[in-house]
């Protein structure tokens, strides 16, 4: 085994131990350690991705400890896992850099090290969900992810954030309970926790025609649990407050990354645990398809009526999660490819929107109200450009990642061999129109000249590029990620197709 194949294990352990070390460090050094670790893990993930592509091995397993499966634990890495790990590290690093300045005002200085401990634990849990080949290990890190995310929400220690964190914990623990129940049921049916071994037993059960109803119920329970945790409609009620009132970096990380870990685990269950040939023929995907369509419409409609810019972006996330589940629900390889690409596009764009919105709020008296944001793009041109790019991507304008996502969904719908073609295209068109309404409405608002008397009365300031160099670098990096996904989408799509092919 080449040394580079140890990267998944080192990445998870490095993230976990950095959180432990940060517990005894002051906030400044905890932040530096976090930045260093995320950067190192990103570089290692890029190295692993390059190795897998160059060697053509597809995927490989890594035994942890001295005991082979099924007694020992196992990691599995391929193109999709390494690419997703790299993507998560890049988005987390840029999000933390973009929210560094407001963090001093949002979180007590004595709690800065706690904040970065939570970021480290969140990163380690996301990496573990990506790489693990064991269902119980996945459950353990799902709970670590939940606790870290709740901590990031309530770290501001105000009433809104504490309420949002409690609501998040209630819904998330409900989802975790259903997931654990499904894992226990699956273990009782198959006698295994390792994904690959479960797959062999499920295939035998399906071929023999026995226990098919218990297997279907088990899959349904696990799917509902992860759907709750990833905020699929109608389990989304915690999203607006959790994303809308947390710190700037937390909002960006939560909206762009946390739910993606659960979605990635669900994809692994569909492919590696159950087998896509079995799940695609079940009614479970049809139910996910219908709820995904409802989420696309309801999330967009709710965003239109919002007057709070951060809550509007949060409701937009509900719609985007609907897109992903719609792709799952199509039950085809093309739909899964579109869904995975949208995970990347949404992660890059949503973080950009949250960070740029904070820049607009900073020059508007820290107000989230649309009236106060009038002309904010002139008072902070860097944030204005960032929000404009993010909005164009979400609407689906060519050159940006959102356009490629919607094109892939439309192509997947055309190729689907059943009744789902027409509903997909209709709801896709309606959702795109609704996206244009609330995003372009906001863009028009921030680029409408404000009344000088109101600006003077409220004391709104103006920020220039030289006053926010780190913020400007963040905007440039986010825009570059978006453009790379939009302009050079074909290599990314091929890697996704290759990764899904080796997922089983």
C-alpha cells in the first residue's frame, strides 16, 4: 500500500486531535491551528485525489487496527470521496476566513477557542462520514456532527440562537434516532455493520424473495432519518433560524456543508449498502421525488416573502435541498450525477451568499432588513459583486455552477423512463422563476441608490477594498470556485460518474 493511501485516516485523526489541542490554546492560536489543519487536510485530499486518478485503482479499502473486517473497522476511499473531502476543506477554509472579522463582535473573546474546537470536530465528522465503510461508525460521527453544528449555532449566546439550537437539536435527534433504529434493524436482518458485507446479504435476501418487506421498512426508516437531518421539506422548520441567526462563518458552513455529509451518507447507503439496482425500483425514491418537488416550490415561495436577507438565503437552501432529493428520486444514474453536482454547486454558492450578505449588512448598520440594505452594494462594492455572482448562479445563468446543475437535472428528466419527466420539468421551470424573483429583487435593492439623508441619519459607513483585503480575497476565491464548477464542469461530471461507478 502506498503511503498516500493513509490520507483518509490521517485526515480524520488530525482534525480530531486539533480540536483536543485547541482546548488548551487561546483563541488566536486555536484559530491558527484550525486554519493550518484545514489547509493541510485539503492538500492531502488533493494529493489522494491525484493518486487515485493517476493510478486508475478506482477505490480501495483501508483496515484500521490489526483486525480485518467484519471485526475491525474499515475506511474506503475513491475518486468521489477524495474529491468531496477536498471540496469540504476548501469551502470551510474560505468560510472561516470570510467570517473572521465579524467573529470578534459575534462571539465572546474567551470562547473563540471553543468555536474552533467545534469547527475541528465538524470537519472530522464530515470526513468520517465521507470515508467510513461501517454503518455504526457513521452513526457515531453523525452524532458528533450534530453536537458540533448545534454548538456553532448557539455560540453567540443570545435568545434567538439558543432557541434555534434547541429546535435544531430536537429535529436532528429525531433523525438520529430513526437512523440508529434503521441500523439496528439492518443488523438484525444481515448480521453485519460493514457496508460491503451488508450489500452481499441484501442481495441474497432479494434473490431469495424473503424478508423483502422488513428490508423495505428498514431502508425507509434510515432514509427518513437522514432526510430530517438534511432538512428535506417538510422537516425544514429549524433551517431559517439556525442559518439566519448564527455567526457569519457558522451560517456559511452550516448551509453549505453540514447537510451535505448526511446526503453523502444517504448516497452510500443507496449504492453500497442496498444496491442502486434495488433502491431504484422501490417506491421510496418516488416519495423522495415528490417531497423534493414540494421543497423546491415551498422553499422558494417562502424566500419571496422574507424581508430578512439571511432568512431569505436560508429558505433558499430548503429549495436547493429539494433539488438534490428530486435528483435522487429520478432513480437513474443521470439523476444521481446531477444531484451530486448540485451538492457541490450549492455548497460553493450558498457560502458565497452568506459571506457577501454579511459584508452588505456591515455597511447597513448590521441590519438584515431589505429597506436598510438599499444601496449597500455601492457602500461595499466587493460584497455587492459577491452577492450578484451568487444570485446569478442560484438563478441559473450560464458560466456559473447553478446553470450546470439545472441543465443536468433537465437532461436527467428527459432520459427518465417513467412519469417523472413532466413534473420535473414543470417544477424546475417554476422554481427557476421563483429564484429569479427573490434573488434579483434583492440585487435590485442593493444596487438601488439610497437616500443620502437616510444614510446620514442612520450613520451607514462605506468600506473600500483596502479596508477589507481578507474579505475581498474570500470573495475572489468563492467566485473562482463557482466559475471553475461552471466553466470546467465536464471533468467534474466525469469524476462524479467514475466515483459513483466505483461506489458499489
